[in-house]
C-alpha cells in the first residue's frame, strides 16, 4: 500500500468500485479518491508513529519524507500534478488516473497536527506524560545525530542525540548539564521542569 513511485501511502487497495456488499459512505467517492483507496493522511501519519514505536527508524523517516508536501512540488511538473499548496498537509491524495498524485482538502485537516507529532514524538522521540518528558528516539540508522531546542516558559534546553553505533534507537546513556541521568528500558524520563540547559543522549 506504500507506493514510492507515486509518492503515496494508501489507506487500502484496491478501491471500491463495483461490489455486492456496501462498505458504507466511502463507496460514494470515485475509486482512488479520499477514503476510497486514496491516501488518507491521518492514517499515513499513524503509520509513521507505528514504525517508530516498532524501532523502524528508516521506515518511519522514509514514510515521513514520502508524505511531506514539500517533496510533492520539487519540480514544476510535480507541482502541477499535486495541484495544491506544498507548504500545508493535504487531507488526502488521489491514487488513480487521471488524478493520481493530486492533493485535496488542504487547510482543513487534523493530519497536519499528526504529522507534527510524527516528527516530534516518533522520530525525535519526545513525548510528554503528565509532569514528565520521555525521550525514546527512533530515526534512520545512517544519521550520526540529531539536535533540537526545547523551550518551556522561560527555560530552554538544547538537545543532542548521538547515534555512534548506527542503531537509530534505544537510549544507552544521558547527561543533563554533564550529570548522568538514569535510563530505564532504553528510555529516558525526566521531570519537565528539570529539562533545561544541555541534554546529551547516547543511543545504544
């Protein structure tokens, strides 16, 4: 259902067209449009998060790049095919001719927030749980490191996650302003009020 050649992550395939049983409202859309076998961006973002939680950083980043609207408008021809703004997420992308690759419903989709979460919570691995911040990164094995800056009220924390053994996931050690922090089950959990200054995370 992932079609790298077309830049699509389909909800399902093939789309409904002529069927004895009625699948519901999705059959009201032409085959390959919106929920009827097109790319439904909410589900695509959830797939990125699933890949990250399974430890597949290469797959998570590849799908993130595949869906990224900027990558659908790198040439004039690609932009004409996409037909919508390349700086916002489209709720859906059509999968069948003559509309294959055409985006729909921009500016009106919760999948934009889910893409943000896929990047922050999936690849960077930063989630908030009550008063805690949990670090559980999962990014491509070939990336030597990633960096981020976290702002909370008046506090700031510069985060560097190093990947010396090209695993892309699994926290081995962490240092907050030079002091070693406890790591449990490959994850780092810190009180959010304590996360300021310099945080260095080493992957296994």
